[in-house]
C-alpha cells in the first residue's frame, strides 16, 4: 500500500533548508527565495520568504516536503505550514553554535503545533568546527529517544538517509 506524508523541513536561518529540499526533490522545487534586504551571514544572498516545496518518493512512500522560512519576520508561515504535518525535520547548521538556542526553541514550537515525530539533522558535517551529532544532542538537551542524523544537505544519499530515519518513526 502506498502512502503520502507531509513533512515540514524547518530550522534556524541559514541552516540549509532550501538546499536540503533541492537536493532530494524529484520535481522542480517551488521556491519563494528573495534577495536579502537585511544584514545576513557572508555568502547568503537570498532567503525563503514563504516556503519551499518539493516531493520525493522513498520506496512506497511519497513525501511532500514543505520548507519553512528561517527568519523570524516570516514566522507567520510556520503554523500555516505545520497544519496536518506527519513529521518534521529540524535542520541545524552544526557549525553555528549561536543558532542552537533557536533550534531548541523551534523544536518546542513545532512540537506544540502538532505532536508528531521529528528528527534533528546536523547539517554541514563536512565543515571545520562542525558539532558532532553527540555534541549537538547535548547542546540542544535532547532526550536520548530523539534521532540525530549527521548530514551534508547537498549530498542526496545523506538527505535520503535523514528522511528515511524520519519515515521510520511515523506510524
């Protein structure tokens, strides 16, 4: 039997949500990226202002991937995108410890929107200074039952593994 799941990909600004969805989507990604008008990290010229949408089939499961904007000024979209989600991916830039507090807050917030399974994805594991999944688990004060997956959001195999870890948690 085939099944379809709605997965929200969220995380702090600059975590790699758009890249994560673009890497795995089997359709052209619907993206609402716009030029950044406020101060941003070096090298980041665009930001998602509403959502990113992609779709991928893993085995007999089709995932509709909804990426949230990372900037707080677009947070009105978070609750909208969370309606009827079956699970969420909390994407964290593991090289940016200053964003860990925001990731922790977002986990609590998205869990309140809808009590669904989630995984934490430690992105940018290929970069110097990246926190290991174990260190990220400690920094976010995660329960031992929460799955933390190492990832590089531009590598399809790793994105697929992260999504498969989440799908296994969804009844």
